[in-house]
């Protein structure tokens, strides 16, 4: 996937899940480790994985106040991140 030359402030840059920050790739690994995503999710688009898993868990992703990030990942927008935020798992800067 090619990243656009500029990043929008409302772009989803990372995800928060169980009090940790993850880049999209590592989020999938964390979800697989927790058993809420299947290993096949590694080959899927992150958005598609979240959509499927949310459906399976009866999570309403359109209403982020209806669930807690301890049970299902919430998107983190670029504006919400500080310069020293990095992925919990691969330590890449977000
Ligand atoms: Zn990562």
C-alpha cells in the first residue's frame, strides 16, 4: 500500500487496544494473539479485519462510546498522537 505524500490530520494512524498503542499491522497480530481475529487476518486489509471482528463480537464501530478499547481496538487519529508515541509491539514511530 502506498502512503500518500501528505497525511491528513483525521487519518487513522494507529489503534489503541487494551491500553497500548499499535500500528495497524501489529494490531492484527495482537488481535490474533487474543483470539478475536483469525490467523487469515494477516492477509487482509486492517479495516476489513476490524469490520469482520466487530460484526462477530456485536461491536458498533460507528459509535466509539458504545464499547471500550479493552475489548475492541479503537482508532487513533494523527492529531491525537504525540511525537514520541510508538507502536507497543514493533516500536515503530506512529
Ligand atoms: Zn507495530
